[in-house]
C-alpha cells in the first residue's frame, strides 16, 4: 500500500511529530494509511485491476474499486474456447459508484452473444461464476495518456491532457500536472514505472523514463481528498500518543482530576475519524 499523506502534511496537523525520527514518522504514516484502507475496504491509490465477476442477472456490474478512471476491456466467458470482448464504448460507466452496464446497439438492442439462453435481458451473463473479466483502472486520482511511444532516457512526451477534472459526483476533483508531480506509467503492466515530471507545457511533460512505453500508455497520478488526508494524519497522531490515550485517570492537583473511559478498539481509529472516513467506505450488502 502507498502512503496517503506526506510527512510535511502530518507535521502541519499533528503537534509533536517533529520530536520523533523521520523513520518512525514514516512507519506511522504507513501504518495509518494501511489501517484507513483496510477500514474503508478499498485501495485509494490509482492502479489497474483485472478482476473476475459472477453472472449479473440484474444487468449491471458494480466494480470493486472506485472511482473508475478507465474501462480498458470486458471479456465474457474468459476461460472458454471463444471468449467475447467488449470495449469501453459499449458500456455506460458511472465512475463514482463503479457501476457499468452495456449500452444498446444501433438497432436499439443488445449484443447477441453466443449462448443467448444464459444472457440477461441487456446482454450481461445471467448464469455462471467468474464468467466476466473486467480490466479497468481506478482510484483517487487522475488519468491521462501519451500520444506517442517512448524510449528509455530523458524524453519530452505529448499527453492527451495535463489538467482537468477527475472522478464523479462528490468525488469530482480538479487536477493539474506540474513540475515535481509523480506519475505511474503503464500501471499494472510489466513496463510499469514511476516518473517525476521535471517540466510541463500545455500539451507535454518532460521526465526521465527507464522503460519503453507504447503510444496511448496510461499515466496516473494520485489525488487524495483533503478530508481523507486529515483522517489519516489524525490516526498518525493517535498512534504516536497511544500511551496518553490509555490513561484511566489524570490528576491536576489536590482538588482536580479527570477520569478517562477507554473505548476498546477505538484508540487509533476513533469514532470521530470513522466519521471522516465514512464517505469513502465500501459498504457490504
């Protein structure tokens, strides 16, 4: 898992983090980031996923990772002798919720896939386990693509966009590539690598590449919302101050004292932090 906040951000939010070593702070940030993603039952950093899904008699699929940045390929009956492939333009995609469903064709019908007796009314498989394989890119971030192939070395590469909006609904956020931005090129592929942009224009970026990349290579960047960053930073503070949180009594003199009621399991992921993370939590139904 990738860290969801930087050390500089934690230092600006949590008092006392400057008194611990940078190594300890990095470990606490990694632990808090992992706990937040485990609690929310999802990965936040953009990545490419290839997942199998069971038949969908309701006619749509709810993808496990959101928001969807790109639907790359959907394969029906992937383990059969004659798998059927569908491209993104054949689907209605709701990025924020991860809901995808086939669009009707020009004749106002749905694709006539083989084995029609096992198809739902709108084309998706209605029988079988793992009969739909979805290749997609998702996460809290942005996606752009190269418009020319790349070779290893320092390159100036044209992109389809260097800024815009990403997500959908309450997850919609603006993004802009600038010098110092970290991008992952070809996420999920054998040529995946992270690059740091050294300069940017309206249509290009310059960076050093270690791998060759084909044209239309995906480039993704992370875009963590401010409230999610705050929740993780507060978890770092709770991890750092656990000894204080476990006090049962504190005396401030002869006439004043406080009793603390410890909530088992809530010393780090407190109800207040759960309220911050709640909007990002994947609800099991």
